[in-house]
């Protein structure tokens, strides 16, 4: 199964995924866009997350599809993925809508959504404001998360109730996330 964490920047997707990786040994895949954005070859200085970046977006989609293929070769493995195709689409659609639609067609052709469970993460605007590392308004990142959830919903994938991650300790929020994942795994194995 694949558990996809979707939520605005600063909600704790990376932190919670890494905690579950450390505590439970579960496979966790960071957001590819975040990894590439830290490489100046893909996002030069002065280029923000919502500036048009065609080569960057193409590479994000390419690497995500490649990572999916490697995951599919290991049947029976469960993974937690930060953002995944839904979030990649949402970000790209803010920058280059036509490219996002073109890339999404390839995603739909090459991706099996049958074992996907989306887990939305939410936090108050105040918490997101305190955690953000970009100059863009928090509302922009909330909108990206909304578009990502809409895309997931349009495919009929299972979406759980959201997990709030305001001022709770990351470990407590990770344990709530763990409970949701375990209940989904139990349901499938029944």
C-alpha cells in the first residue's frame, strides 16, 4: 500500500514521515520537488517555488514515475510518500498549467492508484506562518494542498479524515498518523 501525505508547506509531512520511518522502520519517500529545489542546477538562486520552471517540473514528474517503478518491483512493501503525483501536479498547475495537464496524462497512463490512501494533514494559519520557509503567503500553499486533494478525489482514491498538526508535539501527531495507517492495513488484510 501507498500512503500519501498531502498538506500545505509547513504542516509537518517530512517530520511525521521521518518519525514513522525511524520508529516503525516504514519506507518513507521525501517530496521530490523539495529535494530538487535544494539543487541549484534545478532551482537557481532567486527562483521561487511559484516561478515558471518547465525543466524542473518535468524532472519532478520523471523522477516520481521512476521511483514508482522501483517501488512496484518490490511487491508487498508499504510506503509513505510526501506529496507524490497529486502535489506535484498542484504545484506545476500553479506555475505552468498546460505542462501540468500534459504531465498528468503520462502519470495516469503509468500509475496504479488502486492501493493508494491519501492522508491529509492540516494546521492553523498561525502554525503554518511560524513554520514556513518561503516568502509566499501561506494561503498559496493551502491552495496547492486543496488542488492536490481535489486531484486525488477526482480519481476516487481513498482519502482519510485529516490529521491536525498545530502545536502538538511531532511525536504525538506521528502516532495519530501511525494509527490511521495501521487501521488501513488491518482493513486490507481482513
